[in-house]
């Protein structure tokens, strides 16, 4: 009987550990997603090159304002996100600006008095 109780307790403990691991992983992923959003917003707010430290300070301040402690792991992850965005050229601000410029240009371009939209 004691072996059966130990087995049940072990299974319950394993389930609790698995649940805790899942909650921690999900929480970390939500924090990283939110951090990426803040990084994108900081990039669009603070224009100019060489201002990475100021942008990171903004992101860290906003994370800490919502109660997220920025430790060395999160700081490293923020740097990794910035590096990945730089490598991929995936900054939302630059993409949105490029797309908006393209749309504005195509909407205002006229061909013999007709707009591009009218000629289609």
C-alpha cells in the first residue's frame, strides 16, 4: 500500500513540475513578445543611429514599469532580438514607412492626367 501511495505522490509531483515548467515557459514567451513590441516602438520613437543604449533604456524602463524585472537573461534576450531584427531588416517602422511611401507615390502618380488607380 505504501508503494502505491509513493507512486501516486510521484505522479502528482511530476504533473505539478510539468505544469510549473509550462507556466514559466509561457510567461517567458509572453515577456519576450512584449519586449519585441517595445523594441519596435522604441525604434520608431527614437530616430537615429547610435542611439541603441537610449532605446534599450526605454524598453527596460517600460518593462520594469509593468513589474518585469530585467535581469541578465532578459537583457541578453533584448540584445538578441535587436540583432535578429537588424540582421533580417524586419523593423516594423521602416517597413511601414516604405510601404506608406510606396502607396502614397503610386496614388499620386499621374499618367496623362489619370491616376494610377483610374488606369487599372
